[in-house]
C-alpha cells in the first residue's frame, strides 16, 4: 500500500500543539522547537481549537500567525497535520447564532461554552465551517509541510433541536417511504403509538414521568442511525471544503474508543485515513492486562474499518487529568503502550499535548513539555525513547499490514438494539464485554483478528465469530449461511437471530432468517441470571462456569457437544455443532467465561490452522502481534504483566532495535520489542 | 354472594389479548382461538391499548373489527372483559391537544408517547374518553360475551398542570372553607409560609435549590389526597359513561401492588369489582418466601377493599421483561403462584399477555403464546395446567369468601404522612415493611387476616393490629377505644397518635386523642437507630432484638411486660399491656423482629382463639389459606419453600383435584393443593 | 475586651423563640416564660421567620404583638436578640415579585415557598428588606431588652438570575479592567473560549450535555468570589438599615459549619459579632471523637474570623430531625457539647428551638419545651443543667480570649480552586479533610490553634501550617517567606504553589512564587493513588503510611528527612526541611495519616514550646482547651470518649463549679469541667 501521508511517508511522532495559547511568548515558541527536536518529533497537529484566533470577529480571518508557525516547523523538519477548527465554536458565534448550540435530551438549548457541542444540522454552522475550512485550505493545502487534514476533533454527541428533528423526519421518509410501512416496522399498534403524520414523530427523549425509556424501540434505533448518518454528512461537507483546494491531501478524523453514539463503520468511506485517540488508564496492577486487551481490540477496530494502517492521533505521555485518579505511568509503560498501537497497525505515535496548557480544564493533562519548561522530566525522557524506537522501525514497518484468518463480528447497530431492549437482563446485557471475552482468547494466543460488522465482507476468513447476534440486518444471515456452506466455521451464541433490522421479532422460531437451519437448533427461551448466580457447561469431562444468560435450546439436527450441569434444565444442550454444507456452525447457548473460551478457541484455531504471531502462546500478560509487508513478517511483543518475561522465538528472528539475531526475547516489566521474523 | 361476573359466573382464566396488533394476519387470529381452547382459556381482556385503532382520526370510530373479534371468541366459548382505551391516548390527540399531556414535577409538559400519562383533569381528555366509552358501551354492553368493563389500565401517577392545580385549590376550599383554617392546620406561621390568597397555593414541587422537600407537610399530604380524589372522579366519569348503556355490566379497574400514589380504599365505592395485576419476581431462591408473603398481603388488601372476592387481572406465565433480570419460573411455580391468588380470594387467573407482542417495549414480556406460535413450550403447558385446575375448583370455590378474626391496619394516608415526615428516621421509616412484619407472623400460622384502613369498620374482629399509627384521622382513636372497651384486643406501637389528620402534632402528651388512656402509657421521645445498631426487649426470660426506632415510654397505668436490655434506657418499659374496659391494649415501644412477632402472635391468637386454616402451623415456607362458602371450608396450600413438604391434615379432608380423602398433603417444591375440609 | 453585647454583658443562654406561631394561645406564651426561668434562660432570638406576621400585607406593618413579647420577656429578665426577617420572604411578596425568587443552575426560576432562597441582587427585595428593617429598628433598637441584631438567618446559596449575572459582569469589569486581561487570566485561548464582549460571560452552569464542569476554571472561581461579595454587600445593606436607628446595638449573622458557598473571612468586617449554628450529630459511638474534632475546628474558625469571642447561636438540646437518623443524645453529652463551644471561645449557648413547632417540617426538631408542654423531660433537665453551669462561669469566663502560638491555614478560595481542578484526584482531593487531619494532632495535645486564610496576618505565631496550598493569592508567598526568614517555622505539603490567584499555573518549577527557595525543593509531578492504594514514608526508623497523593520532589538545598518506601519512587524524598533565614520550612510530599501527624507535631510543638492547655496530653477522646482573661487561665475539659476518664492537673487548679482546689479531674462519660488554673 502507499503511505497514509504521501508527502511524508514515515512513521509519525508528535501530537497536538497549541501555539495559539502562547503567541505573546516567542521565547516559549522557540524553546518548543528545540525540545521537539530533542524528542525526535516529526509531526504536530495544529489549530484544533484555534477558531477564535483564526476568525476573531465574524468574517475577519487572521492566518499569518499560523503560516509562520507551519513554516517554521517545516524548516525544522517537523510536519503539520492541520485541523479544521469546528470542534470548538467561538463564543461570538454561539452567542450571535443560538441555533448552532445543541438542544439536549431535556429539550433545553445549551449555553455557550465548552466544545464538541455544535449542532450538526444547522445551516448557519455548516456555512461557517465551510467558509473557514475553505480559507484554511486555500492558504495551506499546498504547503509542503501540511501532510494531512485533521477534520474537527473527536466528533461526538447528538443534538435534538428542531432542525435535527426535521432532518430526522426526512431521513425516515426516505427510509420507509410511507407512514404505513414505518408504523408496521415500529409495531406502533402497540400502546396506540400509531403515527398519523410525520410531524408527530419526535426524537426519543426522557420527558415522561414514567421513566426514560422510549417504548417504540424502532424509533430509538432509527434515531441513532440517523445521528450517525447526519454526522457522516457533516464530515463529508468538511472534507469537501478542504479537498476543493487540493484533493491530494488526505483527510482523517480522530475517533474515540468504545464510542457508543456513532457507528464508525459508516465513516470509513468518508475518510482517507482512520485515526483515533487512545487513553488507557494504566494502574500498575493486574488490571493492566485487561486494559491492554481492551485497547488491543480498539486498535484492531480502527485498523479494520478501512483494512489498512491507521494513526494513533492522541495518547498521553504520563497521565490524563480527567480520570478519577491520575496515576503516573510505571517505568517502561509508555514504550509498551505506544508500541502496542504500532503492533496493531498504527503508523504513528502522537500525543495530546506537546506543551501543557497553562490554565483551564486541561492544565494538568500530561504533556511532552511540562510547566517547568525543560526536558529533564520523566515524561520527556519516555517520549524521547519512543521517538528513537520509531526511527529504528520506520523503513521496515511503515505501511505494513495485518492480515488475519479470523473475523470477529462487533456490530454497533446490534449493540444499540440489544442494549436498548427490555429483557432478558436490564441490569447489564454486556454485548461489548462478551465480544471482548471472545477476543481475549485469541489475543492470548497471539492470533490476529479482524473486526467486522454485518455489512462487511466475510469471505476469505477461516473462522467467523458472531457473539449474541440479536439483530440481523438484511442479508447478513444469508451471508453467514453461504460462508458456512462453502466451508467456513461459524460461532454463534444465545440470543441470536431474534429481530430484524428494525427490532421486530422473527416469528416461527429462533434463530430466525434461516440461521436455525445453519445451527441446527431451536432456541425456546432465555433464562436471565442475577449477578452472582451461575450454571455450568459439562464438556469433555470438564465443567465450565456460565452466567448472566442461559438459552434453553433444542437440537434440530445439530450434534450436542456440551450440556447444562445445573438447575431445571440440567442435561439440556448448551453447546452444539452442526454440519452445514462443507462448513460447521457452533452454537453456544450460555455466556461462558475465560476458561471456556480459551480451551474452545485453542482447539478450534489449531484445527483450522489459523495464522498466529508465534508458534506458541506468549507468557501470560504478554501480547504478540504480527504485521506484514512485502513478504516480511514483523512480530511485536509487549509485556503488560508487571514482571520480566522470557519469550522463546522460532529460528530466523532478528531484534529490530539492535539488528542482531535473537532466540529468546527478554522483556522487562512493561517492555516492548519488535522482531523481524523470516520464517518459522 | 352473587358472582362478580353474572353473565359468566365462573372462575376466569385468560388475559390481555391484543388482536389489534395482528389484524392483517387472519391466520394468526384463527390460530389464537385454537390455542386458547387448548389452554382452557375462557376469558380475554380486549381493547386496552386499541384507541388508535378504534378512533384512527378524531371522531371517526371503527368498531367493526372489534365486534368481529368479540363475536368470534364468544362463539368459541371465550368471554370478553372489555376495556375502555383511556390508558393510552392516540398520538394525533396528544399532538392536537397538548393539555391532555401531563406536566411533571419539574414543571415541564411531557412529550407525546408512552402510556398512562394523561391529565386526569383536562376537560378535553374527559370529553374524548366519555365519547369513546359511550360508543363502545352502546355497541357492546349488551353483547352476551361481554361480562365486565375494564376501565382504562393501571391508573397511575399524577399531573401538575394548571388545570390540576386549579382543581386542587377548589378541593382545598371545599375542605377548609377559609384560608384562615387552612393556614392553621398547615401551621403556615412557620417560616412565614402564610397563604394570603388561594392562588398562592401550588402543588408541592422540587423546584427549590435547597432540596426536594416541601416544608409545609399538610400541603403535601392534601395534594396526595386530592390526587386520589381526582382520579376517583375520573374513574367515576368513565364508569358512568359505560353504565349509561347497560347498568348491569359490572366495572372494574386493574390496580397495582404497593401503589404509593393513591389510596385505593377511596376507589372501593366507585368499582363493582376489584382486580389487580400481580407480578411477583420469583427467583428460585429462599427470597421466594418473602415474595410470597408480600403478595399474600397484597392479595388480602385487594380482597379487603370490598370484602368480597377479587380478580387477578394480570400475571405472567413465565417471566416479565422489565425487571433487572428476567428469571424463568421454576417448574411448578406457575401453579403455586396462580393458586395463591385464588387462595386469598381471587376468582380468576388472568395473564398479560396471551400472544406476545412482536415489536416495541413488551416484545419479550412472557405470554401464553410465544413468537414461535405453537403450544409446545413450557409456558404454554404451565398455563394449560392452571386452566385444568381452575375447572376442577370452579363450582366449589367461585364466589367463596374469606372471613378472618384479625384485622391489620394498613393506612395509606398514615403512610404518606409518616414517610414524608422529617424525623426520626429519614433514611427509612419503613411503615409498610413493619406492617408486613406483623402480617408475616400471622401468615406463618395460616391465620387469615383482613386489611383495614382508619375509615373501615373494626367491630367484630377479635384482634386489631395497628402498627405505627402516626396519623389519627378523625374518629379512629375513638373507634379503637370503643373496640377495646367492648372486649377487643388491640396492638399498638411506638410512634402512634402523634399527629392529627392534617399532620399537626397533638399537644399534651403522646399517644394523643385519648389513646394514652387506652394504652396506659406516655411516650416521651423516640430514639432513632442507625442501620446496624440495635437494642433488645427482655421478656419472659428471652431477649428479642429491636432496631430502627425505640420509644422511651412511661407506664401510666399499664403493666410492664418487657423492658429494654441496653443503652441508657436499659430497664425502661418496652412492652406493656393495659386493661381498658373489658379488653386489652398492648403497646410495643420498639420495632421488633420476626422472632418477637412470631412468639407474641402465637400466644395471642391461641389465647383469643382466632380462626386458622389448619389446627397446626404449616411447614416453613408453606402457606395455608382458607376460603368459605355455604358452610364449606376450602383450604389452599402453596409450597414456596423450594423443597418437597408434607402437611398433616385434620380428619375429613378431601383433595379437590382427585376427589379422594387425604390425611397428609404431599407437596412437591412449588406445588399447590386445594382441599375441602369438612370439620376439624 | 468589651462584651459582645454591652447592654447585657453576660454569657447568654436561650435560643430561637417563635411566639408568632402561638399568638392565639396566651396560656402557652405565659407558660413559656415560666419554663424559661426554670431553665435559667436569659436570652431569646425573636422574629427570625415572622415577616408574614410583621407585614401581613404589602406596606402594612403590625409590630404591637412583637413589642408586647419583647417587653414581657424583658420584665422577666430575658433579653432579646432581634432578627431581621429576610430569611423567609412572605408568599404574597414572592408571588407578586417573581424577581425576588432565585434562578437555579438549570436556569429555572424557583417556585414560591421554602426559605433562604431569595435573590441577593434584586432591587425589589433589597428595598423590601430595607423597609422592614428600618421599621423594626426604629421601633426596637433603643429598647433596653434588645441587645443584638440577628441579621436574617443562615445566609446561603446562590442565584443565577439575569440581575445577578449583570452584577457579576460589573464585578468582573472592576476586577480586570479589560476583556484582554480577563481572557489572559482565564486562559481562554484554550478551546476557543475567548470572550469578545462582557455580555458573552455567563455564570457557570451545568447546561451542557457533555457534563457539568465549566472548563474555564477562572470563571468558576470568580463566580464564587462574586457570590461571596454580593452576599456581603446584602448583609452590609441589612446592617446599615438597622444601625441607622441606633449604631450602638451590635449586629451578627448566624453562620454555618463547613460552609462551601461563601468565604466567611470576607464577612468579618461587616459583622460586629460572629455567631454560628452548630449541629454535631452525636451517635454514642467512637465516631463522636471525630465529631468533636470537627466541631472544635469550626468553633476555632468562628473565633478566628474576628479574633474575639463568638456566640453559639443555635444548637439542639436533644436531636435534630433532618439527619438520616435522629439519635438521642447520651446522658451528659448535652453538657459536654455545650461547654465545648464555650471552651473554644463562645460567650453563649443558644438553642434552636425553645418551644417545639407544632406543624410543618421542623415539628420534630429538638426543643427546650416539647409538645407535652412541661419540664419533666430529659431535654429540659439537660438544658437547665447547662444554664446552671453558665451562671457559675459567667463572671470569670465572659469575654475571655484564646491566644494560640499556632496558625493553621484553611483558605476557602484555595479550597474552591483545588476541589474544582481536574486532576490529580477527581474522586476526592480532600482539602478540608487534610486540614482537619493536621488540626487533630494539635487538638489531641490540647494545643490551641488559630485558623487563618491567605489574607490574614501570620506574624507573631511560632508555627504556621499550610496544607496543600495549591492556590497562592497575591502576596501570601512573600508573607510566608518573610515569616520563615524571621525565624518562624512553616509546614508545607505536596500540591503547593501550583497556580496564581486566578488558577493560572506557575511556570518554571513548583512550588511557585519563590516558595521553591523557601522549601528548597522542586516538585516534578504528582502521583494520584486510588482509594485503597498506599505508600509510606520511612523516617527515624519508622514507616508511616501515606495515601491519595504522592508528590515526586527533588531536594534543591533542603535536607531530606524521610523517603518513600515503595513503588518506582522508593528512596526518593518524602519529607524535607530547609533552613531559610532564621527559620525552617518543612515540606511533606505525601498525604500522611494520623500516626505521622501525631509524632511530627508532638516533636515540633515541644521543640518550639507552643502554648498548651495542660502540661501533658489529656486522655484519648478528652479535649483540653484554654481561655484567658486578665492574666487568668481557664482550662476546659470535655470528655467525648464514652468512658469515665481521669485527668491529672498541675498545681494551683480550682474546679469552677465547686470552687474547690482540684488535682485530678474526674470526668464521667460525656462530662465537661471548667478549671481555673493559676500557674503550672
């Protein structure tokens, strides 16, 4: 593949830089350049929150200061990721044009101030953004130092103003064509909820004294889809404005972890490059392994969106300041966490923030350059070490890919629907947690995984894992059936194939849309368990605990592999496998724990011969990842275990830091190592 | 007594049926009839949420579909409880007439949507309801299949719109006559709260930054009373509309458990039949016995409202979907829980819902007919079993009564007042819990109990238990004094006789209004205990733990039976008895636990010879209830203990299922048995 | 010093009296006088909530009833503290003039009702208050029985109406002069928060869907300062109105414990006398010692505000009714708690309330006279005992002072800033708790302490303790440096000298403003610890646990006394001392526990020879306090330990109750004793 940033085809190291806060301190701006160079920084993100400085009064643009900064950085070998400033609207604008401020779920227009809180529909705001973006692009798109557009910042949230609601109604008209069709899909005969006119439709809102839940689930689900589409449309408008000046400069938007508001898969075609902001909260305890798993998964999500390398756009050298507690990183952790991103496909390590803000709410957020103003600090030394490492890896790793045999379905629309459902566990249905539990078993073995949603292609994988596929979007059941028929292996679970894409139940037996035949089971009912309650699956002479959700199923052709060990459904099927075409479909009836997933996926990936980073599992708490380029393999080891670990390597390995052959990787606590692996 | 439903004088079995959601699926409607017959269903509730189908546009009524359904059911031997549809207003109506939507406590008009959220005062809504009710009644009241009116659904909540507030002011004028009287009773000289005009009076509301509590307690209390009266007036208007067409069809309204908003005793004269919706959350654990006690009490409340049999209008065959966890019922539990209702006086077992809704928020709520559409499911088989049992009992049990010797005072106005008071325990004054603790001791022994409030007649009982009678409504202290004077036995406790009916303290020594003489004590002060703290009562050589509230009392004529065992009031009186007239009045100074209540009530009921279901206590966790008709006694045993139990029976018992004589009832876990007991 | 109340120069005993609630009961008013005399009551507070009685209609004043009460009390030897009635506005006023009602943080105008909820800016309210105050003063200021003005009641809270916001903008203009200066200090270039006009500035408010926090911390901080200043201005207006009639009658306002809304140090020059309302929640458990420490500290705050005796204006004889649980006071506790106030400098013991209110929200709040109406109650006898004790002490103690060698910095503006900061511990930065932890070590030894803020004079103390001095107001760093330079001993800690008075970080190394030189350290970073995590300080062979916050510091001239025992900063400095001028500055890098503070302050106060009540520590749980007058010393001992305790006394002690010499003070549980100590 070509580089994500053709003007500067290298691994990036740097981060958000806010010289607009220090324009009256040229001494500090000068010192910044010197310190960046000392830390091997080659790239900064500029102007993210600078709108008030770029357009201090309506229509009056002041860009000279920015040009001077960009040019000066460029002359010092530092490239610019240039932001559009829409993430924070100036106060003069939000005071003059109240419509650009959001209306919250309680129906109140928000006050001015804060950030990330503009309406995505407002024509006024869209025009103001278009104008500033155009001015910026005309001035800077062709600058040799500007390598990437950073559209806005951390797009997020939703607005319920009348403009948004009107757009929602148009969106619904386009989707359903008629109110009759909408009423049918939303099942509005229930509780006399029938809509007689489009104007009767409002965004779901907690303004009912009987509790917050909107009873018409299809409405809630479509609202979330609309919000994603509306934001995508906003991003597209931002993109078009900057591309007009020079279409060759790629665009990105920095996404966020575990982001419930939007379906990021809908953004993939709008952006040239996916980037994101990763803020793991390392604690120096055993929990750090859980944290590493969570962030491994999110790195994989970001890579999978476009199936190409991504950028780590923000991270923190020491500690954030917004968590309940600002725990300092333990020695080594900054390197390990930074290399984890690269290992999963990032072509950068970027920070928020380069120089620490002096006032307001982020003045204690970790930064490369602290208030003391010099480089003799732990965080600065940690950053410098990462900079050196990236230089060593640059040529080999930049642009390399990850190509797994395993796809894991993590579908945001399914998540919205299953989490919004009433029953069978309102105190926590834990879809994302269960996806992560499956993921963790593969992570533990160093088996690379792609993340897909129901609209993605699944051909070519050996194994597709689809936990709790409650909602089936049109065509996905068929796609799964074909995948198995043609020899693929599919893992499904309890609570699968329950509703159609509008949250309307399948009639005639679950799983619906033909998946009953693929799995060879009928799912009669689901027993919800309280926290602390459990059951178990008896399988191969072992007993595996299960919890939270136990489906009562009947084999209709499938072979029963495991049965329940307790309660009134003791002896009933709990794990089945069905031969379908030339493939196999497993059905797991209950929510299992780490022990089950570990044993089950070890056997299965061995049987299927799934690709892995190393022939054997790495030690507990150590992650092994694999990137590939031009036939070369790069294995990344990160040690999150809190203790030193030895990892035996196959023949033909070279330590990329030293360039020397290596047979055992010796990792200190919180260490990271990159290895070139010729064969094995 | 005559039957609750003269057109069909039988035990009812069936439930809520929503064919209005399936009118485009005649195949499903046909299948429904077949399945109902298979499950011995003889009665459905119709049209509860069908307003949008009955009046799709303003003033355009479409009733043919409903007539067809009713007729078809009737021809198949299935009777109809016909609902008025006011529980859910159509969206066209709430959009056109915002006044019918409630204003919540924060002063916001609610959005359209949801259910049970109409204003009870709005003239527009009252007129719309009158019109549709009239149309329905004119068409269906004389239909031979329509046996009962089901007014609205689960009346609930409150509205604070200006219409309601104006009605509240009228209510106050009527009650107090003058502002001077109101100011006096509400003690408004406190904090300069004096009202100079009626317009200055507003509903209590949490719009004060200093916290939610309305300091004028009399205002809060009267608001709750007004809300009950206003809802009763609304129900009356609904009743009059349907009775106009045919006064012979009785009316009911389905009430709810532990319903804090309204004083249900005020509804008893508005309704011909009391019915209610019981949703115990069975867990398959020891907690199930607590659940059984709670629902036993609520069944008794419903029976006591009119002192006649009631109807179980809704229950769930398997699991609800709105609890934190949807735990499936254990085998047998559906029978046991259904028979518990009958045992306490229900002449029906009805369900929500017959066919499971396909979409929206109740699509996973248990139903007789599941999405799979056939009868080969656990829940269907459980329902069928109950249907069979009801047929066996029908002739003997239908219309039989419960006639206890014991009355337990559970007064909603007292509850409102004592829970709203500031002090002596704001973290939980636990009135309802304490009432239930007294109740449980009698339940444990199989002693039937009536529930009364301060307006009920108490003559004729042997024992009246009145826990924490904080608020004395006019005349009740005199009623209690007469009851004791004429030979009755009265149990009173700490925190009794504190305020008059408007929450104004009695001066001159507690308990007030002459109860100090009845009990022979002066109550000086109350010590509030934190959770986890305790004291004890020393009595007959035993030490009984007490908690939460310990009154410091002085005997003024009473005999001291027990004393405190700890703290600075060690040795002071904790339990006294006073001879008054030919009766006795016990005063319990502290909140006791199960041990005390068990021993105390065992002795007392033996001494008084109170009626009981069986001569001896049933095993722990087994409930023994008694219904009577035409001189015959019917004993109902329900086993909630989770284990098989044997219950020895007196001579002359017959198992009503088999018709065979029986000397020991052998109950499986979660089993229920009905026994005809001639004598013993 | 002269007496606080020159017209009646004695220790006061009495409290809030509300005859306005009983004007139709002359029998009760007569009985009240008799009971007050029985309880040695010499002073009542009148008319606090009587506005509706004083001005029943707009402009119609009715004062005769009040004059009759005052005169009658006076003739019976009972003096009056006369309140202005602004604490509770009459309903007719708040209905007619909505502007006098507050607007809350959600932007809603509050409803009428409640108390302490008027706008402090409203010209209408100010005028109404001025008018009634003037009328009251003209009628009563010269009455011989009226000894003190009680301005309003428990001033509290804040209002965000447009009038207040306009006043805030004026306040800002005055403070900053220009928007440029304001933008600079508030660091508004951050997130494009720049203000282009004064009208763009709004009070901080949680109307942003992204959470409650206002990101511009300088704005939040200035808002709090403005609120304090605006309330002070309101108090000044009240004072001027009553002083106009007779400037010789002193004014007070009853303040409250741990009051976060206002900086009480700003009120000291507005008031002649400081008074406050103390409501410790005694539980009869070990927690009572913690409670005693907290209230000791708050008594000391109140005395320190004006460095003169204060008045205990409200307390409760038995139990309040607004706490989660109303636990009755154990025998003796009323005496001990009352004498604690006197011991720390109070010249009164006053109660809320004299006669218990009959209705509304305070009807169960403890009172001298209960609803039963006689004196044969525990609380009455307790009050009578205190009355007797005060008479014994009156001549010697009234007007005596407390003169410590130790000053503890407890600065409200620092507290606002550090608690509002994001990082390093958002789950609890615990400034006030840490101040109390230092205080407790001194309390334990009977070492008197003054409380100061950053604007107070610190010359003349031997020891100044300044925990977590995050924010440095202009000049305080210089004041501290001079204090040390001239021989003083200073204790500073982690997180000191971080920001200037507008919450803008010091650049160039912490602690800022020259304190780095005073302490001889550089503070590089702060490690936040989760609850349950810890580290320790190794010092003199002992290991002292620390928690929550651990600063990583470097000695820059200071001597390292103690080092960290764990984690990656094991062995790094944790406690240092620096010689600076002729004094010493200690720097404690982590939040220590009681053990450390005890050992550290024991050594230090011995070394410095700080004044103490007794030569040796009193027993655990016993407090020893010292007042002085005319060369005489009065030692007060209060036993909060729950057990009897013996306290050895030095030579020359006399028990002030008996007048007899005493060598060992024998204290029952919850006992209090006053001792005259000639020397020793």
